[in-house]
C-alpha cells in the first residue's frame, strides 16, 4: 500500500510532534457518550499522558428532560411519575422521597401499614439497585458478565415482586401522597418469604466467588481513594461516603417511615477505595434483608392510603425531605405558593453530586482505573441530567 | 432524628465575626450576599454549629428577586440549617461562590448558573452544564415559558418564537382545566376545533 507524499509528510510531522521534548504529548480521549462503561449517555473527557490520567472533565446533559420546569405546571400527584424517571434504577426510593416532601408540605399523617410497605419496597429496591451496581462494577473490573448475571437473577425476582404489586417493573409509580397506591397482593408475601430464604445462600456464593478474587483485588484495591474529610467537603453521600469510614446513613441519622423501629447496622469501609465501595454495597444488601425480615414479621393491618385530595393545594411554604436512596442522600425541595402545582420543584441528585470528586479520584491513575472508579460511584444518568 | 439548628443561634455566631452579615426573618437565616463566603465559613468552622456538609444548594425565582437556598448539615451534632440569600438584580444576578468553603458546591452552582443564569463569582469552572452555550434564556426562571403560545401578564414570549417561526396566535391555545373537579374558569370554555372553527362546550 502506497501513501501520498502529503500524507507521509503529515504523518512524519505528527510523529515528530509526539516524540519531541520529553518524548510525549498529552492525548485527549473521549469516553462516551456511547460507551458501555459510562453506564448511560455520559461523556468523560480525559487527558492522558501515556496511560496516566492528567485531567478528567465530564460532559453531561444528553438526558436532560427539564423535569424541574415541567413539574411546575403539574399537580403534586401528577409529578409522582416524573420521580420514577429521575433515578430509573431506584424508582421506589425516588417516589418515597418526593411523597415525603409533599406530605411535609401538606401535613399528612401516613398510616402505619403504608409506612411498613414503603420500607419494604425501599429496601427491595436497594437490593435490586445494589445488584445492578455491583454487577456492572465487577463487569468494569473485567469479569465479563458472569457475576453480573448471577446478581441480575436476584434483581429479576425483586422486579417480579414490583410487577405483581403495582404492574410495573422499572418505573413503578407506586407511592402516593399519604401512602401507597395499592395494598399488597396475596401472592407477594409468600414470594418475598421465598426470596428471603434464598438470598443468604446466593450472597454467600457471591462472596466466595469475589471477595478473595486476586484479579478484583488488583483492579479495585487502592484505586480511586478519597479521604473522609475530602468526601464530606465534596458533599458525597451513600456508599461512596460510607466507604471512607463515615457512618452517615439517613435511615439512622434522620429516620423516616419508622426506620427507627428496625434493627440494622450501617456498614462502613476503611480505605475509601473502589473495593470498599463494593464491600459496603455487599454488606448493605445483607442489612436490607435483615430489615425486610423484620418488616414481614411486624407488618401491621389497616389502611394503606390516607385521605388526601387528589388535587391538594398546600399552604404557602417550603419543605425539604431526604431519604437514603441506594446511591446516597436523595432530597426533594418543594416550594408552594398555595396553588395546585409546586412553585419550585428541586431534586438533590446523589449521582450528580457524587461525581464532584471524580476528577480528584481519577487523576494520577491509569485510564483503566478511571473506568473502575466511575463504575464504583454507581451513577444513573437519568438522575444526573434530570 | 436530625434537628433544625436554631437560626437565631446561627445569626449570633455569624454576627460575632462579621457584624450585620446575618439576620433572621420568620425563623429563616438570611445572609448578606456580599459577605456570604465569610459567614458560611464561620458557620462551618464554629464548634457549636459545625455545619461541615453542604446538603443542598438551589435557587428559587420569586420574580422580584432570586432566592438562593442552602441546606447545611452537621454530621456530629446531627442538625440541619437552612440558609438563604437574596439577589435582586435580574439583568446580571451574581453572588460569591461557595466552592472555596465546600467543594461540593461545584456542580450544584454550575447547575444553578445553567438553569437560572445566576453567576457565582470565584467559581473555578462556571460553564453551562446541561444546556449548550448559546441556549436562549435560562429555563428555570419564571419568565421562561414552557409552551409556545403560553402567555403570562408582563412577561415576554417563548424564547424560540420569532416572526418567521411563530405559532398561530399567542393565547389561542385554550387553557384546559386540570381536572373536572378543579374550579372552572369564568365563563364558558371554548375548545378550538381542528378545522379552525370553534365550538362552545359546557
């Protein structure tokens, strides 16, 4: 194959430019927006010196749907389906956080059975979401899809339970202001019992498969380290914060829906690296199962939805409610001007804010480590862009 | 249970180091935008308040002014404080950036800049985040209207509306009541028919 003189000269110029000076020039690589390891339409622009990351800059907005503006023209009840689509891997947690904020504004008392059902589905959602997070994280570390599909087997069972309760698997739209939309179907509790009986063995299998795995240790230990001080100053939350050793969990710190009645621990990490984030999520699944066991044993009878007008008009005021979603501190800030729609609807997105320290975590590591770090933060792009 | 930190106590802490920088109105702490950074740093470092975690940062457009809302959290004392600051200038609203105090303000301030057009002085990387450079207007302002033809008294039209690409007649889209149970507008509802004629309905 021959080459024209122009092309040859241009190539020589490029090679000379690349090899002049200290022997290299930084190369800019765009990861995404269409790339399997960016977990959605997310673009990470990294500047590389050889294989070492010198700078990492994220470009987002590909999934921006302007939900906060749309919500200002819809009633409080009509906004609930939007919250499903904010974090579509934890729709129940998003429903719950929004409903708590609206209930605070309206001064609604939620019946005890509704609270127990809410806790049940929030924890099932955590099991499903952590299965996704850990599975894709292991995928990013190079274990091609085997652990992912083992974990998806559990997630599938959780989604089946969502489907039999509210008819939807992903965008559930199950919570309502004042409770939940439907009571539990008869077949749910036996299915959940079977799930709770099977899960400990499954988790033991994952731990036997992964925790001592040499490749996983080599890929994730000491990668993407962040100190607890820096994590707090960067407003990180959820498993990313707890992996640094800070036991900050809103279910303990600011219990909602009766979490104070259930016994569970807050697992924390030690080194704040990617492996600790993985370990914290694995341990949190076990704690969620513990909570689910207690919810099933103490499930109260009674109504599951308080009497709230469909087009409620709260008094002028504001509310800020937070829950511990699988990704961290998820908050909704609502302002009412007395009308049927919120005057201002703001979501505090844990996925976006957890990315604040991505640059600091990635710089100095290799490009492959940046992918693992991004996977360990567990982002959902729907929540970043909203 | 996370308690609310007393706004008066916070005001005393701020005013001890920066006299007059804080005031309390109806139980909410308002800070002077000029001395915001100094005041928030005092609240973060003081032993009694210890507000080390910036939980939330957002803005609200109150049409006459913008209200910046900060939720500051103490992890050790487990209390939360809501802090507000007001910016009256709608043409070129600006405010000092909190990125020097909380690194976590970085992306949240960029989001507010993108959607409200409020500039944060001293922010290291203040660019639009979700929308592209040159996007007309700031969507979360109340004078940015959602739908073409939407009309609100005293406000300009939809930003994309231009002479050649105009929608039929502003205001011709009938205002649909949200629900039959909602209060109906005065007079009879006029529903536009596809063929251009209109028909009265009850």
